[in-house]
């Protein structure tokens, strides 16, 4: 399996409070805490990730 290629979220703060997302593996979106690069990784289906981020964009 190819390694995940993580990218920092565009909403990253100067304190580095952000998540990193990898979408380079087919049918998988991987998410991790940027402060714990060697820590746990959560994987979800792309449809679930798209629904999650769409809901976040609808929030005030």
C-alpha cells in the first residue's frame, strides 16, 4: 500500500492547530492531528468526508 501524503488544512493557525488530510489512496480519506504526525490516523470513505466538510461549511 502506498503511504498517505498528508496536506495541512487551509485553516491552519500560527499555533499549528490543524488537521492534515490525505486523499492520495483510492476510496480512502485519511485524517490526522498535525501535532502528532506519528499518532493515530482516522480513515473514512470519500463520501463521508465530503458530507462532513459540506456540513462544516454550512455552519455559521
